[in-house]
C-alpha cells in the first residue's frame, strides 16, 4: 500500500544522536583518537583560559569542529556552522545535543583566536603521534622530508614597493646587495613572498609548507611553515630533524634533488643522519657520492620518498591547504600543522582494523 506524504512533524523525539551515528562510521573512530589526544591537552587548555568571566566555547568542541572543516573540505566558518546545524552526525562529533543552538560564525572565529595564540596545533599533533607510537606504527629510523607551496591569501596586485626600504648596501643579498624582497612586499600579507619552485611555473605570493614523515606507515611526524625562500626547505628540514627525540642509532632521511646541497648534506652527517637525497644531475656537482648511493637502502628510499606527495595531495585537495585562508606565517603554520594532524587521524583509522559488528 502506498504511504501518505505527510508533512506533520513529531512533537517529541525519543532517539539520541548516539543512535543516529552508525557503529562503523569513520567519524566514530576518528573521534575516539581525537578525544584521547584532547584529554592530554586538558592542562594546556586550563592555562589558556581564566577562572573568571563568562564561559566561552569549550576548546575541545572548537577543535572537533575545526576537524570537521578539514575532513570535509568546508570552505568557511559560516558554512561550517550551517553544516553542523543541519547534520546530526556533525552535531554528535562536535559534542552538541539536538536542542543546543549552534554558535554564530563570528563567535566561533573569535573563540578560535585564543587557540591560534597558543601552540595547540603542534601539541595536538604530538598527542596524536603519541598514540601511534604506542601502537608501534612509527619508525624511528627512516624518514622522508619535502616541502610544498601554500598560496597566500593575497593578490599579486598587493605586491608593491615598501614604504621604508633598506639603504643601499644593507640588503639581504650577498655583500648587502638589495634583493626584490627588500624593496617590495605585499600590503595584504607582508610575510608572504613572491616565489616559484620550478622554472616553468609562474611566481605567486606564497609560503612554504614542510612535512617530515616516517616510511613505515606514512604518518606525519612533524610539520611547519616558513617564508618562501631558496633555503627554506633545507633549513626547515634541519629544524624538524633536530626536534626529533634523542636517539642512539643513525637514521635515514630521503629527499628530492632540491636538498642536494653541500652544506645541507654535511649538516645531516654531523647530526648522525644518512642523507638519502636524490642526486642532482645538472651543471653543478652532486653532494651525494658512492658512499651513500651504492647501498640498496638508498634505492629503496628513492622509491618510497615519492609517497609523501600523497600527503601533500590530501592536504591541498581535502585539507584546504592549497590556498590558506589566514594571513601571517604563525597563523598559516598553525592551520597547516592542524591539517597534518587531521591527516594522521584518517591514516590511523585505516591502520587499525575496525571493530567486528555482530
């Protein structure tokens, strides 16, 4: 028999949001890992908030909402609030009941600023990695490092002469020569730099995003953002490797030919790091010789290092890092690290077998 197309709503509802989210939904496992990481940050949240005044949005709810924005490629905070209001699964993930009102977009953005002022993204990434480390998913010997361009939230038209450029002989070039970055800057985002990674590409105002991953399961072990400079990738790689836990054995780091530079390779060897860097075959001499390239592990590193491009693809296509929505290196770096943590959450639920549903 054909059912009636009735539009009368029920006066009461006796179902909970918990019942509306299926037991095998990916968000359930992501929230389980995220909640464990947020529990570790409880003391850090207490330091960021005072004991008096009006209660703000709980930082745990803020971060879970930001996770949704990254995981589902939601373009803005206003669209995020609309989606949470309409989607019961999103409400459950954030921690809002069915009858709680969703925040205004401006209120959400204002409360988010407090988290941007702290190193919460970095600490959240470390808390997620700690769970992966306890399950032996992380390698402590073999890594891959690479960088990618992040388009700045600024137009080329904003790249104009500086109001107070340095005097001749006081530039950032060799012997104090004035470079273009000394004379021009973006009026919208002064920390963005006009840069391109390849000769065939066009220059754009951008930052450099850097990722250090392990080769066992491709999890991001470190992430940061620097100004777009020719030495930015190598300097960031050294900084991320120095921040690794103290180790006794030598480690291997794979990288592409942009890292084949004598000073960088020597610095890695001083740090007890084996540089599995792709050899540069252009006009200058490569810093990688037969001492490194003759081993089978070097060839294996060259094959496995390409998997880092999948991470950059996810961060840009899904995580919204192709073009940042923030201005300033610190804020851009905060969101890049948070997106890297979100990638690890997605990767980890695929490494852990799902529960058996009877």
